[in-house]
């Protein structure tokens, strides 16, 4: 591959910059600030694109770093040849990757071609940007280099497949990670953790033997207790059987005693019954004899009747009352004057009312008479006056008529006299009429008064006759009192007679009751004592006792009958309880004792079972832990096996890598020594290259890191190693070498040698060489 | 007459080797429930007797739940006679602490005990100890006119042995035995004893682990007393099965193709969601094959009640094909191959780790 030309539109400090590259060495010697490193970076970026795209730091992020100072899009193109073909790659860069453009044209046809993509560098050199930096591109950051997986793979061209060489570091790291995670050497390792857990479980399992011993011991005790319980149960059964046998005998004995007692009781009751029979009428049926309650009720009734009989004297008439009753009965006989008397009282009240009416009428009569007289007097008075005046005027008229001529005065006077006569008639007429009316009223009143008087007289006469019949005061003022006396006396008579009748009825009833009870007593007891109530009480007592004794007697007879029907009396009488060492009481007591012992034994047995259950549970837990331990052991063994395998695998992988590397170490070392000797002009130091292509120098019998050499010598080592890599990596199509001021650390001797080296290299490689120092250019030109 | 013959119920087993704590608890309850179901089956199918030929319980000390469950089941089927012969796991006297043993429960001891089940059927039983096991057959006295059923708990053997739990079958030949109801072996076996009788192990009622895989249940004997014949039928009764599936993954180089192979094999085994499945990967895969056991396990763990994956497959490596390989891998494989300190089995593992690392795969 060879660069032909570059055109920079805008890129960092460079703007509208063009450069034609020649074959061999291209010396670009400019002062500081020209943009030499920018140009070197431009070439790299045109091949690989920007680095540090994800970084925020503008110095690390190339896109930002090389943004033109004047802003806007930036980029450019590079023309290059590969084999026989020439291409122009044009890239423009924006703020972000997605605004970048890429174009590749075939220089001969000027057509866009797809021979290479944006990954131009990778596709041209078959190496990534990192490898590019470690080999053909020497930046300002130094000449030193080392291998990566790609370089390893490329320089391992002697091997068939470099993919796994590329993956070596990752594989080794993966195995180491696995080894670390599993390691039994550290507490954090899984095997170690499992071992710890297993140890802990084994500590838990350890008491299993003790527990089993305890369990066996408890089982022995339990079995002994079980045997004890069995014996106790046998003893209990034996005692129970014996008690049952003795019980049977005792039952017969008890029955015998009971039978004899029944017979004795029967005789006693029969005697008692005989005694009670004497108290009762001969041949009386005790069962049919009245109950004590009935007899006591009768006794109470008798006492009550006797009390009632004596009490009738208190409610009967007193002598005085009887005397009054007899007097009144004689006076009134069978009459009942009450109604008549009440009628007369009403009549008398009416008469009194009439009398008050009569008095009123008499007053009105007097007034009417006075009125009549007064009206008559007034009429007479007015008539006299008028007639007197008429007479005067008549006389006067006559005189005048006679004396005077004109006659009219006389006529007038006669006329007035006439008028007066008329006037007298007119004036007296009402008074006469009124007097007449009053007279008429007076006559009517007089007649009414007379009628009332007649009525009063008639009634008084009638009441007087009535009162006199019952010997009562007939004085008119006393009439109502007398009439009320008759009514009262009649009521009194009735009351007295009623009282007398009630007393008689009560006495009769009590007597009748007593007679009935006495008849009952006579019927039941054959006689009536002086105090029948006491006699009845006594009979009640006798009845009670006799009936009780009779009931007991009959019950005993029933019991005897039942017993005789249920038992063989003859056999019972002839059975004797066998004599034994242990009485039934002893056996019962012993049975109770054994039962208690059995209960205690059962409790102990339960306690053993419970304890055994607990131990069994503990043993179960231990068994589970044992299983868990075994499971963990299996897992640990697996992990340990995996660990061992990983350790061995890592060891052999490293060995394999070293074995493989050894195949290309020598070519690398040879190339390295070739270039190193060419630069330094001497071969005095002994350099070593290991399987990892790490260069060391052997001095005073020891391998020393090149880092211990001076910076200048390190650069020589770096350049030699880079050239060794490049030679091995690019046996066919040679890449372009880009060196950005690489020899600043070399001394004059080495600088000369380096420049000489460049000239030799330039025979096979195109070299783009940037330098700031003039003498470098001059030296190279030499 | 119909009789159930069962054995090795192993109530109160730990079960923690296959199940976690909660699942082990559930499985324990299932064992008890299956025993109770068997008694219900007996009640519903006209069974007149149940022979329990040992190891009803798994340990000396049993839980109250198991004891009460068994007693309750026996008492709730009073018409059925239960003959219980203790095994090597049973405690010496499981029912000793009971104040009253169920009336329909018949026990045996360390001398021959016989019960007359009917006029013609007699049940004999002997619980082994270190003394009586050797002379067991010699001390058995039977009536040839009876139908004789003998209950024992021990390992079958055709020769004499000093081990307590061994039944020398030869010694029981020609002892008028019509049926030997045995217990101790956890899988079903029914074989001829002699010209007259057969011996039978019903196996355990429920499998408890992958070493007890397959069908489990009990045997129903149908005895015709007139014809003097004893017919037996194995009844599958377990609530779930343990199934072992071997999958040869030779030639398979990807996890998904291995999953497919496992799926085909488990489907072919008839495993259902109710079953416990153990898959063992066998065969050889290429050293560069992509095989992820965790992904395989995850794929199946919810498909079954319990899923276990055991990868017993090995890697195959053709060293010859790498002999001329001048790559790092070739160099690495040759280096491992030529390492005399690494065993051949381990070499494949080491190479696999190295190659996985080089391929950038997760180790």
C-alpha cells in the first residue's frame, strides 16, 4: 500500500492543505505548530476513523480535538494505491458519527466502488487501530511497543488458526476467574465455603452417636418399663379375677343376709300392723280407711263448724232489738206502708207548693182590688171636673146668650160646655175599662184560692187519717216527720228480721256440718267422742302409721317373693363363703394399688415414648444434615474437580501458548537483532524475547526489563521491535510507515544510525517522516 | 375367601434423601393414607383378612399419627382380621403401650404362632431373632390337610445363612405350605416354592425413592377352600411411582437436542405429572458439545412431582484429529494428552474447560 496524495479541506489546524507523497521517504520537516501531528493523525483517521468517541474529555475525544477552529464540516481525501489499483477515499466529519460521510472511488474510472468500507485500515492491513499504533504508526507518545493478540496472531503465521491465539488472554482470564471463584485456598472460594459448611454439618452430626446411645438406653428402660407394665397388668388381671370370684361368694352371702333381714322386717311390720289394727274398728280395711289428710281435713271442718255455731250468738238480735222487732211487727203487721208514706210525703210537698201558690194569688187578688178602686176613683175625678167645667160654661153660655148680643159667645160657651161633657166621657172611659178588668181578674183569683183551700183541706184530712192509723203525730207541721218515721220503722223491722234469719241459717248450717262429721266418725270409728275433732286427729295419726306399716309390710312381702323367685333359697342357705388368705377388702385395696402403679407405669412409658420421639426427631434432623452433608460433599467434589481441571487447563493453555509462540520467537528475535544492530552498529547486548514477545536484556547474568534502559535505547528497542513485527506481519504487501518525530530521544550516534536505517527501510516501505528539527532533515538527506 | 398380603409399608420413613422437608412430610402422610386406603379397599372388596408381613413401621419409635392412623384403620374395619408380623424395622412391641389392642388384630412372636382363619385355612407366623431363624423351618408343624399360609419377614435365600433376616427357602420345601407371605424385599416377586406352594414378596406398598422404582401395591389371594387352590393377583395401588430413565446422549452436541431426547424417553416411560422421575444421562458427547445440565433440569422440574438429573455421560475426544493441528487449541489438547500426571478421565474434563474458555463460553 502506498499513499499518493492527501487533500485536507479542514482538519484541526490544517485547512486547504495538499501534499503529494512520493515513494520511499517523505520528509515533512516543519516548525512547531505547523500541524505535523495533525497530518499524521489525519492519515490515521482517514484509515481508521476517530478514536475515543465515547469519551467526554475533548483532548481524548479525537472528533472534538480535531474539529476545525473555524467550525463547520471537516475532512478531506487521500489517494492511495494497493497493488495495481489506485483509490481515493473521501471522508467528511460532522459533530457526530452519523453525520460522517465516506466515499471510495477508483482513480482510474472515478467511480465510487465498494472494495473497502469505512473500516478501511482494518481491511487494508488486517489489523485494528491499536495494532496500527503498535506497529506502522509511531506517534508522539513514543516508539515503545508490545504485542497484542492481533500481533500475536499475525506474527504467529506459522500456526494454522490464529483465532484461538487472539482469544488466549480472555480464555486465560476466564480460567483464572473460575479458579479464583472455586479455589479451596481462600475463604471466598466456593470449595472453601462448601468445606466450611460441610465441617459445620459434621459438627452437628457428631452427637448422632450419643443420641443413638441415649435412644438405645431409653429404649432399654422403656422395654423394662413395658415389661413392668405387662406384669402389673397381669397382676391386675389376677386380682380382678380373684376379686370377681370372691365378689360372687360375697354376693351370695349378701343375698342371704338380705333375705333373712327381709323376713325379720316382715315379722316386725306384721306386729306393728296388729297394734294399729287395735286402734281401728274391728275388721276395718286399712287400705280403705280414710287417709290421714282426709281425716285431718274433717277434724278442721268440725272445729270450724263448732266455731261457727258458737259465733251465731254474736250475730243474733239483742233483747232490745227483739223487743223493737215485736213492737214494730205488732204495729205494722203485714202492711207495707212505705210506698203510701212516700206517696203522702210527695203529696204533702205538693200541698205545700199549693199553699205557696195560694198566698201568691191572694197577694195578686189584693193588688187587683186596690187597682180597681184606684181606677174607679180616677174616672170619677175626671168626670166631675169635666162636668163642673161644662156646667160653668153652660151657665156662662146661657147667661151670655141671654145677655149678650151676639149670641156666639153664648153659643161658644155652650159649645165648650158640650165639649167638656164629651171630654169627660172620653177621659173616664179607660179607667172604667181598667177597673172592670181588675174586677174580673179578682174574681178568677178568688175562685182559684178557694179551690186550693179545698185541696189542702182534703189532703190534710187524708194524711191525718193515715198517720193516725200508725199512731203518728198528725200536726200539719209534723206530717213529713211522721211519714218518714213510718218508712224508717218499716225498714228497721225488715232489717231486724233479716238479721234474725241469718243467725238462724248459720247456726243451722254449722249444726248440719257437725252432724255430718259426727255421722262419719260414728261410721268409721263406731262412736263419737266428746271432742270429735280430737278424735279425728287421733284417727288420722293411726291411719298414717297403719298405712305406712302396711305399705312397708307389703313391699317386704314383694321383695321376699322376688328374691325367692330369683334365687335358689335352699342353695343360698347351704352356701358358705370359702376361706381365703386375702379378704375381698385386701384384694380390692391391692387392686387399687396395682391400678395406680399401672397408671404411673403407663405415664413413664409415655414419657419414654415422648423422649424417644424427641430423640428420633433430633436423629431425623441429623439424618437430614447427613444427607445435606453428603450432597454438599458431592457438590464440593464436583467443584474441586472443576477447580483442578481449570488449574490444569490454565497451566496447559499457558504452556501451549508458550510452545506455540516459541515457533515465531526466533524469527522475531532475528529481525529485532538485525534492526537493532543496524541502528546501534554493534551487537554487544544480549536481548531475549519470550513467548509473550516481551523483550528483555541480559546483563551481568540476569534478565532485565528494557524499562531499565535509557529512553534513547528504549526507543531503539521499540523501533527495532516494530520493524521486526512489520516485517513478519507484512511479508507481501508492505504498509506505509508513519513516524511522527520519532528520534527526539536519540543521541547523535544513534540518530545517525536511525536515519541510515530509514534509508534502508525506504527501499521496501513508503515512509512518512515528520520532524521539527532541520538537522534531522539534513541528516536524512545525507 | 379373599386375603390381602402386603408388607414393607415403612410408615414414618425419613424420606429426606429425595424430598425437601415439606415434600417429605407430605410423602410420609401419603404412605399412611395409602395404608388406610388399602384397608378401605379390603372393606369394599370382600377381603376377610389382611396379612402384614413385616416392616409396617420404619423405626422403633413411631409417631402418634402413624400409630393412631393404623389402629383407626384396623378398628374401622372390624369385619376384617389383621395378622401383623413384625419385621427388622419394626419395634419389638409397637402396640405394647396400648391399653387395649384392637380385637381384630392378631400378632405373632418369636415362636411359631398359628391362627385358624377358617375350618381349612391356617395362618402361621414367626418373628425372627438370632436364635430361631436358622431352625425356623424345622420347628414348623403343619397339617397337610389344611391350607397353610406362612408369614415371615426376611431376605430369600436358597442356602443356609447365619444372618437373622434370611429365609432359607429350600428348608421350607415340602412343609405343606400353600403360600409363603413374605416381606423384606421391596419389589414384587412371586415364584414357586415346591410342588405345592409358592412364595411371594408383594414389595413395598409405596415406593420411597428411586431405588424402589416401578409399580407398587399388594397381593390379593383368592382361596378356594373346596378345591384347595390359592390364586394370587398383584394389585397396583401406590399413589405415585418412582421412574428411572436412562438417556444415551452420545452424538448429541446441543442442550436443546439433549432436552428433546430426554423428553422422548420420559414420555415413553409413561411418567405422569404425579410421578417422580430420575433421568440419568449416559454415553459420550463431543468435547466441544454445548451441554447445560441446569437448563435441562429446569426444563423438566415442573413437569413431574419430583425430577432429578444425573449426568453420568462422558466427553469423547479424538486426539488423532488434533495431532496435526498447529493452533493454540491443538497445542493445548496435545499438552493435556501428554501430561502423565492427569488421569485419562480427567483429561477430557480438562480439555473441555480449556476449549470452553477459548470459545468464550461460560465455564
